[in-house]
C-alpha cells in the first residue's frame, strides 16, 4: 500500500543517513590504521610461501588430486546427459523432487565443510582451546527447529526458493530484499572458499595460484551448469567420502605421530586447552558456553532453515518425511565432523605446544597444511584432495542456488508483474507454449550458473588484495543472516504480521547488525580485539550478532504490524493462508472420509503434501 511504501522508503533513507553519519568519518580516519594493525593480510604476505611449508609432493599425490577432480567432473557430466538431460527447470533446479533423504543429508553436510572449515577449525582450537567445539551442540537446537517448523511450511507450499515464501506471505519487495542479500552473501563466500585451497596447494607444490583458481572454478562451473542440482547432490556425496576419510586419516596418523591419545590429552590439559565449559554470562566475552550454543544456534539457523543453499536441497526430497529425515541425519553428522576437526586441533597443540612453527608465521590457518606436509607427508595428496572436495561441494551448491534465486525471485517475478501490468491473458497460453517457456527458463538457469561461476573466479583473485576488508565483510555479512531469520520467523509464527511490519523489522534488524559489526571493526585495537573503552554494543561477541539482529527484526516487525493494523483498517481483515503459518498454528482440519466433502484436504494430492494439507483462508 502507498502508506507502507512511503514508510519503508523514509526508513531506508534514515538508516542510510545514520550509517554514514555514524561510521564514515571513523572509517576514513582509521583505514590506514587497519592496514597497519593487520599487515598479515597484505598481498605479499598472503601469497608468499615459506620454503619450510612446501612439502615433497609426489606424482601419486598429483594423481589423487586429479582423480578426485575428474571423478567429480565426470559425475556432473553423467547427470547432464542421462535420462534425457536437464531440459526442464523442475529437473535442473529441483531434481523433479525425487531424491531420497540420505544423499540430500550428505550433500548439505558436505557443502558446509569447506576448506575454510577444514583449515580454520583446527587453527581456532590450537590457538584458543577446545571451547569452540561446543558450537556443535547448537545443532541440538537448530536441527529440530529446521525440521519441524520451517521445512514443513516450504515443502507444503511447493516453492522452489525460500524467498518465494516472502512474496506469498508479505510482498515482492520483501522477496527482492531477501534474494538480493542472499546473492551478495553467497558470491562473497564462494570467492573466499575458492581462494583457500589454492593457497594450500601453492604451499605444497609449485602450481601457481591463478592456475588452481581458474581450473577449479571452471571445472565446478561447467559440471554444475550442465548437470543441475542432481549433479551437485551426487558429486557432494562422493566429495564427502573424500572429506571424511581424509580428515579421519589425518586425525589417526597425527595422533600416533604425537605419541598417542593419552599424550595428546595430557599435553592439552597441561596447556589449558581443554576449556570446554566457560559459563561466563558476559556477552562481551569472545567465546562462552552461552554464545557458542545459543548464539551459535542463531548463527546456524539462517544457514540451515532459510538459506536457499540448504532449503533447495531439502525440497528436492520425494516427500516431506524424506526431507525431515535428511535434516535429522545432519545432527549426528555435524557433531561427528566438528569433533574430528577439533581433535585435529588438539593434535596440533600436542605436536607444537605453545610455539607454532616459524614457517607458519602470522598465517595461522596454514598450520594444518604445514603439519601434514612435514609430519605425515605421505598423505599430502589425499589432504589436498580433501580441501578441493570441500571447495567443489560448497561452490557447486552455491552456484545452483544462485541460479534458482535469480530465475524464480528476480526474472520470473519481474516477468509476471510485467504481464499483470500489460494485462496479458494467461488462458491463451497452450501447454506447448508453457513447455517452450520452461525450456527457455532452463537455459537461463544454466547461463546464470555459468556467469556466477565466472564472477566467483574473478572475485577469488580479488580476495588476496582485500586485506582487512575480508575480515570486515565476513563480519558485516554475517550479521545479515539474523534479520532474514527474523523476518521468516515473523511470517511463520505471527499470523497478524503484515508486509509493512516485515519491511520495517528487516530494516531495523539489518541496521542494528551493521551498526554492531562495523562499530566493532572501527574500534579494533592492535591485539585484534575491541577497545575496552568502546561503546558496550561494539564489544558484544560476534557470536551474538545474529541473535540480536534477528530478535530485533521480530520484535520491531511485530510492533510495527500492530501499529499498521490500527492505522489501516483493511489490514485487520486481511486473510492469511494457513499454509503460510507453522503447522502447529494452523486450524485443525475435520476428519472425514470423502475428499469432496472436505475443503481442507489438498486438491493437488501426491506424497509431497501428505503432511501439509491445503486449508481455506481464515477470516
């Protein structure tokens, strides 16, 4: 409505103005200081590899890495041409909703085990202790909420993207906002993921950085743009076996090399690294039990419950039951994988103690690469293949999700609004016309996949020059997931919410998230922490950003919706389709035998709607 649109526009202008007034002067005055405080991110330091880090890469190591990449590429090509090829959007983007739970579960798990996780998690444990492992238990909260609250709604609506829900529940404006934020986040994250294994390979071989980035990026782009989501899922399954086997082997051989499990445990106990439980309730403490479990749940929910990368694969399942099973499988899966990489961090400490190798320098994430190259060099090829497996799975999943969001949430939405504006009749279109349009949409999806792949490759080259902007952008974009979670939660759990409230809540949560994260960066001191004298909001742990911004979005959206209902009478009588609400908030259908006598039973039929009946709109 006009009033709501004007309200939203004014709010957006206010947010932008406040942001500039608050941070721009500080950013300009401190930018030079940022670079001095974090010189390790200069291009020369990042791309220079110490001679002691470089391992003795044998011909069989090259063979293992090459075989992993070729098998992934071959799997993608197989699905590109088998069964008539990828000629429809239903097949290319959704695998015709025919997948079973186990491959979907493995695919989602593999796509979040990138090279960043493989290298960063052990490094975090080595330098700061085992307490970060407690974040694994946040999935005890994340998995049930995803399986029981969010996915039944998406699956019952039969949507292709999560952001279609925002249009159905609120408005196209909210849909555009969600999809654009997802595109920006995913492109940035994929660039960093693609850059990480290239640095690792350069560290142990003579292969230049640019060769690895271009080669890996193009291979992943080609098999994803040809094979579609089914190729993504089955290559993820293969790549997960490489990931799991490699990390398990590094853990076992590393433990033996360090002197056995008891010595590893004893060394870490004496070094104070077994800090499992830190119950400090202070939200400004970097990590605590509460920030890791509760804050970690708020950080993970935007990824698992409302991100297109995960939701799209959950929706490829044959039935809602299969989709929910694929989610539940990830509870033990995440705990096991995080336990393995955390234990590897303990092995690193048992090997090097409090003095990291001089060859690693300030590039802390390279410590595991150094360890494998020097302590267990006979599995270098398998370990590098592990890093590339994590990269391929993450990038492939992201590319297919980006193609789906671009087609459904931008191209199709714009096309449909144009048809409505021009008042073009739908009834004149034959099935043949619809089939031709769907084929063209499939081509558009493949082109989008290829274009996004090329953008990712270019952005990966830029990553080495981003300096502290990498750290800055990771923090800022991490705060975006919270507002998206908040607006989805508002729509699913609060029936009286409206588009005006959702938009204002999204703006408020986003502004608060940006304010906290950028304020923390502006007030960073020499040791990498936040100035103790800075405003308390800037000193809050990064683990709480998503929680604060999502709760803010929900509360502001709720209150604004109620105000709009008071100001605009027709909002009080707006009907909300019960399918857009959580299953436990829907009116219970009457139990009858004859479908024709029951308006609550879905007319679409099929297993996909067995747990999500179609209701008439409530008054």
